[in-house]
C-alpha cells in the first residue's frame, strides 16, 4: 500500500498543476514602489488568486512611508492577462482602493478606484514585475511598483 500521496479522491489544485506552468500560478506575493504624487516610498504585498487562465483576483496592501502619521492602502482588483502563455506577460487590472490616513490622533478612510497596467516575467517560481497604478479619490495619484513575485503554492 502506497502512503506517499494523498488518499484516493483527495487532492488539491496545487498538486494537480505543474510547477513550471507559465499560464497559472496559484498564489504570489511581493511589492515595493514609489508614490509620485505624495513623494513617498511604498512597501507592501499582494496575492494573485487565479479564477481561470486569464482572470485573477488581485488583493494588495501598501504601506506608505510618510513624514507625519501613517498611510495604508488596501486594493481589491480584478486582473486580466492579455498575452497568456508568453514568457513576459502584459496585465491590466482595476478595482476598489481604500486609503486609511492617520495623523495627530485623527484618521480618515477614503474609498476610491484604481487602474493598473504592468509586465511580469513568468519564468520559474520567482517573477520580476513592474506595474503602474493610477488611483482616484478626492484627488488622483500615480504609483509605480516593482519587485519579485514569489510562487507560494
């Protein structure tokens, strides 16, 4: 009796995928960037949760290094891969953006929307990427992110 794998009928999507599949990566995380309008460095993380080979849920969080107080952004985007199967993929996304700003004991939460476009390498388990994100709230802002996405499973 072979006990090295899951019992018959029990498995996961992760175990049924090839690790080198360029079209589907089950989850990734990693981010860093710059907010040009606020003149702030940004660090954060995101997950890419594929719905199919083209669409992904793309939640992310950004922490801004501001001079006074704190600023945190939460994004819930739907991402589309435009050239599925290519080694370097073009992506576009859009969705909701929530900014939480605190300073001197007061805080404000502002909900708006965002659009992004970017490029991502799909070689191996580490994927360099660059993306630009335009956000609209009380005013508009542009943020450039770059980094390494790491396949988690």
